[in-house]
C-alpha cells in the first residue's frame, strides 16, 4: 500500500513537470579569470584562441585559462572597445580614448605607437571598425578619415571620412559619407550612387554585409533594414526587423543573423525572419560564432561572457525534468521509451521523441538502482537488496544483487555477492544454484553461461550438477576484476574489466585487447558497461572518462578495431558515464550529471595544442625578442626549462588530458599523461632534446633545444686533459729517467771513485809485495858479501822500482813498458834463485807496442810460475815462455812454465812449518773486478795444468785475454 501511494505521488509530481532537453550554456566571469565582467567585443584567432575586449584589459582564452594583457604589457589603455583579426593573424586593438595597438602572435608581443611607427599614421584616439574579416581586410574610421588595416600596415582611404562601407565584391566598394552621400569605387573609379536609406533614417553602424546584401540600423536603433545591390546598380530595400529594445550590434554567421540588444539576443534568418529570442534581461554587446559552431555572447551588464554549445549533444538533467542528476542505468524499450534508474532509487520512463520531458515513475527503491534489463516485454530493475520484475517488487533479497539476466527458458538468473539463483517468473519461486562466489556480471555466449567477479572470468559448464571452469590467459588479465560482460552474434564475448580495458574472446581465446596504450586506444582502462549495437556492428563502452565507440572487424585469428572517444570535449555534461544504450541511431549515456543524447556517428572533436610560453633559467634571446622559436641553443647553465601549452577546447570544461614526452639520446620515448598545462624539466644534461605534446596523435606540437656542454664537458676539453696528462706523464717519465740517470751517474761516479780508491789501495798493497820479495834477494846478496852482484841487482831493482812506481800512478801502461817491467822482474828473480830456469818473452809481429793494458796484471802470474813451479825443479832446466798474440780484437798473453805444477807446489807449501799465504792472485781478482766496475774492462783468465806423457804434472799455462784495452 505504501509503495502504491509513493508511486501515485511521483506520478502526480511528474504530471506537473514539463521540461525540455537543452543546449548547455556556460558562463565565464571575473571569478573564472576574465579581467572584467563588462565585455565589449570578441573574436577567434587563427590558432583557435578566443579573445575578449573588456573594460579592464584584453583577455585570451583557451577554454580553460585566461591570459590577461594590460597597459603593463603594452596596451595604451585597459578599456578595449573593439578588436579585429588581420589577414596575417595579428590582432588590431582599439582602446577607448587611446591610440591603436597590435598583438603579433608570432612574437607574442604587443605593439603601440612607441615601438611600432606604423601606428602613428592613426592620429585620432577613437577608431571604429566598419568591416572585419573580409577580403578587403579590416576597415575602420575616425571622425576625419577612413583606414584600411592589413598585414600590420595602415593605409588611408581616398574618400576621407566614411560612416560605413559595403563590400559588393573584391573590386567594388560602396562608401557612405557623413553627409549621406554614397559613392561606388570600382577599380579605382568613383561614382555617386542613389541610396534610399535616407527614407528610413538609416544609421550606419557596424552592420554586416555579405556580397550583394547588407543590413543597416535605422535612427531609432530598434529597426533593421535589409538592402540588396541589384545587377542594374541600384540599391533596393528588401526586408526589415523590429526590435523592442535598443540594438547594440548585428552580426551574420552562416545563414543566421544575430541581433544583440540591451535585453537579450534575437536570431533571424538572412531575410530577418525571427528564429528565436533568448537571454532576456541581459545587455548583450555582441554575438560571435567560433569555428566549431559554439556561440559566444558578450555582456555589458556585468555577467561576462556566455557560451552556448553547438547543438550536437543534447542534455537532460534535473533542470530539464529528471528526478535526479545521477543516472545509474538506462535502457530503451521496443516502443522507444527510455527507462531510467537513478542514484535515489527512482525507476521511470521518458519519451525522448518529445521536447517536453514528463517522467513516469514506475518504482521508488530505497537505494540506488544498480541495473535495468528488458526481455519478453518485461522490465527488470534492481538495487542492492530489491528486485522488480514486471512492476512487481520481490521480497528483500539476502545478499547484494550484482546482476540479473534472463535464461534460455524465460526465467531469471540472479547473481549476488553470495550466490547464484534461478527465479521462476511464472511461479515466483527462487532456487539457489550455487553459493559462495560473487556473481558480479552474467552473460550467455554461444549457449554457454559466463560470469565475472573480482577474481576473473569463469564459464559455467553445467548448472545441474554445477560445474564451472576458470578462463585463463597467458597474461592473467582474465584473472583480474571484471565489471561487465556482453556477447555479439558472431560468437565474441566482450569483457569490460575494472582496470585492464576491454577484451574480445571467442572460443575462450583472446582475439583483441584494448586499453589506453593499445594501438587504437580507450580513454580509460576502467570500463563499467558494454552495449552491443547489433544493427551497426558497434560496441559501446561506458568508462569513467567518457564513452568509447569500438568499430571492429574480425578475421580468422584476430580482431582489429577503430576506437572513437566521446567525452566532455564533444559536449558530454560529465566524463563519468555509468551506463549506455543505443536505439535508432541515437546514443543515450547515463552520467553522474544526467543523460546525454547524441548521434551514433558523432565525430570526435579534435583539440589543437599550442605551445604558449617557454621559460628558461638564465636565458635571454640574442635578438631581445623573446618570442617562441622552434629551436633553441642554450648553454649548460640554461638547463632548467618550464613549458606552458594550451589545448584549445571550449567544450572540455577544463578536462583535457595531455600526452607529452621529452626525446633525448636515451631509449625512453614513451608518452606521459598529465592534466596540467605546464611541465618543468630541471637539471637537464647537455645534449639534444625534442619536447612533444598532443591531445590526439594527429596534432603533435614540438620544440627542440640543444644544451651545449660546459667547456670542461667538451671533447676538446677532454682532449686537452688527455694531452696534458700525456704531456705530464711524458715529462714525469723524462724527469724520472733523468733523475735515475743522474743518480746512476752519481752512483757510477761514486762507484768509480771508490773503485779508483780501491784500485789505488790494491796498487799500494801490491807495491810492498814486490818490494818485500826484492829486498829479500838483495839481503841475500849482502849477507853473502857479493857486492858486485848486489850492486848490479840494486841497479836492476832501482830500474824495476821506477817502472813499477810509474805504473802504479796509472791504471794503464804501454805494452812495451809492461814487457820491460816483466823482464826486469824475471832477471831479478833469476839472480835471486841462482838461475834455475830460462825464459823467453815473445811478441807476435804486428802488435803495437804502445797498446795500453791494465798495469801489474801479468806480473803476479809470472811470480807464481817462478816461486811455485820453476824454483822447485832440481835440474835447472826450467823454462818460462811469455807470448803476446792478437786473437781478433783481443790481446792475449800466454804464460807457460814447465815447473812442478800446482798440485806438487801445494804439497810442498803444506809441509812447511811457517806457511806463507800469497796475496798476489787475490789482489789480481779484486783488481780485475774493480776495473770491470769502474772502466768496463773485461779481462778473462784461464789457468791450465800441464802433464807429460806419463801423466805427471809438468807445469802450468796461464792465458790472459784483454777484451778491452786503452
């Protein structure tokens, strides 16, 4: 009973409501960024920006942000009355009571008479534009003159002052003078023309012309008159329009005339027949239609600017008759009624074919509607704990309902977070098929029943007995949360996932997978619902970032698709879409702000991107212009860069996703997505960079910059460092070598000095040895009283000593002196030993007798031959042979004796009680070593024992080789 009363109440309420779908209107004022809410004029430049002339400055708008220009930027006054677009894209600015200015979008700079001499040609402070955006450029007038403004140049007209201009064609212009004289200029020729406007008191004021047609305002400022320039050169009055309010301006766009008044705006056709009247109570200064067909209305009464979106997406919300803005589910019946469910639990129908919305409430649930299904002319609607079938509400359901679909027998399968149930519609009985798992979404495909939940996709192979199998894939995407399932007649199961986009399966194998990063991409990976448009073969997906239309083609093994996004850029009232349905070429999208209706072939709005500013730390343009350039060359300190860009979209409601990337030498070329319109790069390393930004891949804008290396980072610097290191290394090596050589030389010198001192010491040791032996012999003569022999011996001894002393002072002596010294020594020994042996000294012919050899080397060996060999012979047949020969470059001295031999001499010496230890050979060894170290003299000595035929010792042969002589 309560439900019936509530339904009747809502029906009564609905009967009193009568609303229409509407074209969205947006308002921009000071709170949105306008410098003033009093707006005189507007235009759209070639880049797509909308410019507003306001009472407090000039504003540029990209759909999201305003950029303000004032006297601080170069304007001559902040109150701007009119603006006009030049052929080259520049904007002419006409302030109140001040001289004209120009904005150049290339240099992004304002120019006035102080920095642009061309503007000095317009001396008057008040310029009114007569003609805009025509083949003739801009035409304006002052109290004295008429000007042509073209390509940032000013040219005076020949006719002087004009109150209006009519461009008949590119060669013919009508000028209307203050004195109500009219002249036709054709190819430079002037001729008067009769204008009947005086009959209706026509006022010449910024009236539109389009070839042979022109509109004027009469003197009451409330009546419009349409004139035609006929082929015979006459001007004829064709139509008029009477306004109830003073007219501010008249503008023509396409086949519509916009008449802005102090109390709203009229829209007529080109014959001034009224089409509509709107914005009553608003003082509208000007109407403007942009390139996308959106209408902009400038307000003089302090409301700023109104924008009326182009009529491609119709919208329903609470102001147009809906019971709640948050529409959660929509379905279209066979008789073309739209069934809606909302966040407040209402289930109602509307007829979209009618202009007036009259909601017919079917039911009121205690919580939000989760879904609506249609089958066999039956309506199924459900919330979390309530289910309505054919306007009959079932008892409270145990467990939150997630989905409900009809089965092949006309009954209802109900999936909840606790169980799967079968509801028999005819009997009203419910049977539990399976408990435990969550059944978020159910769908039949090719006779098989599938369900999805937070654990993935499953196939129910049998209900009785219950058998299910999980559907697996190599990437485990089908094991992740699933929101909705739908199937198409070609056997494809479409899977909407919670964070992995949309998948297409056939025979449980993935044919296609579409995400935000796939070749044909979705707007979001969070897909809520899928609707199959079987007539057109389209798949529609509701996401949290708009609607995605998937047009697919199927091959034997794969599926390809083209995806088109419909978002707030195209006029959706919000991108968060809950549900979607399609019927008769119309798409109905349920959003959190109502219902949007658009054609299935709606074309996606392209959002052009413009790079507006670049800020570089420590950078100043070489030409002082500071305007944007495609390429920058920077030094290493200018490596902090901030780039501003704007996606120009007036229907996006500030919801624009930008993709950007900074390409360097590395391999990372991936796009990054942001909602902001500024990116900063800090501490960039030297190298080449390309910054790219876009909203769709067909509209990529880029700036390139090269950051030079610091001097210490350049290859030249590295070369210098390497060269310096190499030079330092070489110098160090040279220094070390020099020091080593120096130390070696010093060491050698010291060693040489020590060797010389040692040599002198050896000489000093050897001289007493000679003296000792000689004194023994002399003493022997004296003791025997052989005075003559002593005298002769003493003379020979004196000569020997003299020779020996001379040799002792020198390291080297001549060979002849050495032989004489040896012979004197042998003679003295023969005398002392009473001639026990004979001797021979032989020199090979050709040997130079002045050749020098180390001194006192040979004598000790002769001494040994005599004292240890020859002296012990008892037959006085001893023989001492001394032979000097040349063996190549080596001087060889061979000393041969036929004494008793070394072995017998050692036996004799060993038997002596007072042993004598000879120092001669030891001294010779030390002397040879010293000569080797000090003077690099190589002396080789070979001692050989001789034996007779009986094997008995028969003397010794000593061979001395002097490898280097002085």
